[in-house]
């Protein structure tokens, strides 16, 4: 799987090239919703399949039902995985969740391997309030263009790193005031993925080693491999403000209960 990230880039580029160059503002989707954060919060993810773990649901996934489980469990936001070739996702899942949860005003984030500003605009068109961007995945020009487009559309960005070099690249963005000011408005969050996206290997020690590189004032999100109360306690002690959790919730028939339990544990500890 050493070329996983490269293959995702190529696949995403093909999808992006099929999109229109622009979309009229009146064709954009749901309003952009902001975070309402507590001392610790969870972004709960909807996904059918993981290339590292296989099929995550035993039956046909009801995305909207899963989303309401997350809302009732207290999620701060919902991540919807839309990558079709390896994760069995689809942009229509994003739209379904965005429309079906509109009354709750919960932010919906598109998670994918985004490479082009047209995909940011597409995300808004289908109702996303935010997007995930992968620092290692993009050159500096691509990253700047995607960030600018997201912020121009009032969206938030979860900027993901899984190594020291890509984290360094992410942090260097803050030398520019147009990006650093997004920290105050909670439009820019820094994520650390315990999974190396080049090999798909998970190393939970990555959470602690990379958290030390991030200033305390930045909202930090722990991603991947979080399965237990002990994992929650560990990331809290490492200084994380949020966790992005998908597979653990997708594999259980009680996602609301586990989500509530994780929030309770996380909010007790710092």
C-alpha cells in the first residue's frame, strides 16, 4: 500500500477534472454552520468502508439515521466520507446528511482527498460547512488555493498531518495573517492522523510526539485508531481538543451510547 496516497491523488484529480469551473452562489447548498465547542468534542464520521479495515457495516448504510445517532450523542460536527473508489463513499451521502440534519444546525464536513478548488465549491454546493485537507498530499500552491477557496466560502478547514515535515508545512501557514486569524474564528483546526496515509499503518504514539509541536492555542484534532476510553484519556492528556472518530462508531449498533461515553470521559480529563 506504499503508493496509496499517490493513487488517491490521481483518482481525485480525475474526479475534479469532470467538475464545472464555477457554480453560481444561488446553487450553493445549506447555510454554513459554526462549531459550538465544549472542553472536549468529537467529530463523528460516516463511512461504509475502510481500505485498512474493510467493510464497516453489515447491512446497507442509512447515512441519515447514523447522522441522527451522532447528533443525539452530542457530536460537535459530522464528517461524511465521499471518496468512491476505496471508501465506497459518494457526494450524494454528503448532500443527504446536510439536508436531513439542517434543523439541528450541526456542521457537516466533507472528508475526501481534495486536490482542486472545484471540489471545495462542490462541497459547498452539496451542503458542507467544512472540509478536510491533507497537508502531505498537496504542494504549497495547491494547499493555499484550497484554503483560500474554503475561507472565501466561510467554511472551516481541518488541516491534517501525519508526519513532522507535513506538520511543519502546515504550521508555517500561520506566518501569514490571513490564515492565523482563522484560528480565532475556529475556521482552521489542526489534525494529527495516527495513520500514515502512505502505508496505512497506525501508530498511536504519533499523537503525543506531534502534539508537542503544535502551540497550545491551536485547536488540535486526534484522528484514526481511537477505539477505547483509554485512547480518549491518552489524547486528552496529550492536549487534544477534539477527536475524529469513524470506524469505532460504524462497527457498533449503539453509536450514540459510545459517543456519549467518550465525551463524558474526555470532558473529565485534561
